[in-house]
């Protein structure tokens, strides 16, 4: 399965949405330990409509779409950690 630039843009869009949801959760009273779970679940939920709405989504069945969504959502947590580490001064 080849992932072209439009399919990749959909995956990046899910990651961005999950990243923003994580930032909102961080500003709330939710404990930080739950943010990766929130991002993963939200990504999985977004994977299904993305598969149905985007012709170039890199999944053609619901299980793979959920898996791609979960991976994209969890990538948002990784992006957050990269930003946090780059901002540290020694």
C-alpha cells in the first residue's frame, strides 16, 4: 500500500487534531497520564470518518483505519515530547 501526499495529509490532520485535543486536556483538570489515551482514542475514532470521506486515506477497511487513527493520535503525544525536549535549555 503506497501512501501518497494526500493520504499523508489526512494522517497529519488527525495528528494535529489530537495534538490540539491533548493541549486542551492539559489545560483542564485531567491528569497528564490520561492524555496519550485520549489522543489514541480520538485518533481511532477519527480514522473511520477519514477512511469514508477521504479517497486517498491509507486504509480501506475499518480495522486498519482505526489502527492508522490510533497511531496518528499517539504521534501527537510524541510531537508534544519533541517540542518539550527542544525547548529545554541545558
